[in-house]
C-alpha cells in the first residue's frame, strides 16, 4: 500500500515554504489560494454518498462529516464546534462549497484544522463512514500523514480576512475589498439593486457622503453596513438598518469589482453586473476605467422601449393620455390604485394630455408629445406601486412619494389612459421589470 499521495506531497511543499518564510500568512501571501485548493481536494477526494433522513442520496460533500463531528459532545471539540456554528450562520455563503471554504479559512486562523481530522482518523472505523478506502482520509496511513501535516500547519500564523467571504460559493480567488467609515448621516447616497444574491451599487449620488470617498465605485458590491450583512435575505430590512444608524457613524464593507492597481475585473462580479440587466452597468465592463469613476448622473441610460411598436416620428416611448394626479394620503400600496382612479373619474377633472411614457433603466419619464416638455421624471425608488383596475381596464396608474417610497409620508397617484388594453398591460409589464431591477437607496 502506498504511503504517499501527490496531494499530500503538494500540501507539504506549501507548508515548508510558509514555514521557511517566517512571516504571517495573509490573503496577499503568494500560493495561499493554491494551498487552500489543495486542502479542499484532500477533503473532497473519495467522499462517500450519504443518505438523508428521507432515504435520498446527498451530493458527496466533506462538509457533512465536519458538521457531524462538531455535534459530538467532546471537550476537545468545544472550540471547533463554536467555529462550525458561526460558519453555518454566516449569510455570505449559501452553498456547501462556500461553507466548506469558509470553515477551512476560519480553522486556519484559529489553528484548529487538525482537530476534526484527528478525531476522524483516530476514532476506529469512523472515517470509513464518510470515505472510500482508497481516499486520503479513508486510508489509515494517509489519514495519519494528513493529520500530521495539519498539525504542523496549526503552528503557522494565518491572518486571513474572514469578512471577505461573499464569493466563496463561486471560487477560492478573493476580490479586493475595503472597509470605510463615514460620519453620521441619514443616507450614504448609494443606489443598489439585488441580483444573484449580491447587492450591486448602480448609482452614486453627486455630492453625497459616499461620493466623497473615491474608493467606492459603481459596480462594487455593498457587503456590510455596521456589521449587518447585506444580502437578498436582508433587503427587506435595509431601510431599518439605515434608520438604526441615525446620528451614529456608519461603517461599510465594500467588495471591489476590479483591482485598484491592475484594473482587472473580478470574474464573479462580472457575472453579477451582467445579470443586473442594466445597459449602463454592462457598459462598465466595456468602457475605459476612468469613465466610470464619475457618479452615475453623468451617464445617459437608453430606453428599453426604443424598439416599441408605438414609436412614431423617431421619438422614444409609448403614446398615452395623461389624465391627472390625485393625492392618496400616507399609504402608497397597490390598493390605492383603484381608489385613485375612481376618485379622479368621479371628480371629473380629467385632462387627457397626449404624452410619451418612457420606462428607463432607473426610472420613468413622462413628456408632452407636442413639445417634449417633461411632466414627470421619477426613479423607481420613488414609485411605491403601479397597476390598473379591472373595472376601468383602459386606465392605469402609478403611485409616487415625495421622496424614496420607503420613507415617504405623502403619496400621489398619476393616472393614464389608452384605448387599447394590450398597451396598458405592456407598459405595466415594463414598469414591473423596472421594479425588479431596483433599487434601494442607502
């Protein structure tokens, strides 16, 4: 039986070089990523298929035995158990691969990666519950050799940034990130959208607190606010998180979409940008780097309605009649749509002004058809709801607040008319797509 393995030999080589370097090992240390990939391969090789309580086979995964061992009531496992619980609660990683990688990085920092491995290989027949006999950890001798290497690794000083974990589901490669502190303020001046589970910065308001720090760019990912992880799971509480920071300094953690020195873009964030569906964000990947150092207001987004069949005379947008606006009070939910339409029709003060309705990337613009004068120009953040009434199928409305709808206290319904119900449905679908892309102010 072989008493050596190429992966263990590779792992020993990295360990020797780290030891000879006599310096703390950080995320900038050369060969760290290769070292971590080698560790993962050692753990994943030959993992047996486990059955869940329903009798359905799970995907072979080393994380399973590492979790199972953490649940054993052993004094020697107390610290390790705490680490596993922390990793499993971390919202930055959602996949088993990401959790395993974060667990490895955390155990390296805490000098305890040898603990679960030692328990596995030194408990009789336990390793064979999880590994095939021809694997590293399923082989008695190779398992002991791996344990001895990890014991040596535990004597090294790892100083890894565990906050940089949002893309471990995708890759061992780590993006550049930064932590910034801001003075107490109500808003940072950032607009974000949620896509692929990430919080993508799509706009930086001119003269805002965030615009004063050039380290934040459109295309970066907002990772944390005051220690709160910002993800698809927490987006409903985003404004509550900001309210809690009122009159307090604000600390944010940003994941950069590109390297500050090389300007090379981080591949997983490239996919996030592409999935946003915003043209100006896709241009971010094609245009010269310096062009996008500017706040987003300097860029002119194109209308997704440019191919619409209702285009006439080369003008963008859909032709409708603007009927008027009516105050709906302190509530801006969809229930107010029919109420607003009914009230306007009942009052009878209907204008029927020919307008062009454009659904842009970050908002809507309504202009008079005869002179192109802008009547309304709202971002999706200022629109709380939209819809039509089955009782009045030719009319539709959207409701806007006097500021971002999450904090607005006065709402107004803007009502429009078209003789073709299909056109009404089309514009509402476009509005719905706009809401999907948006748009939270931070």
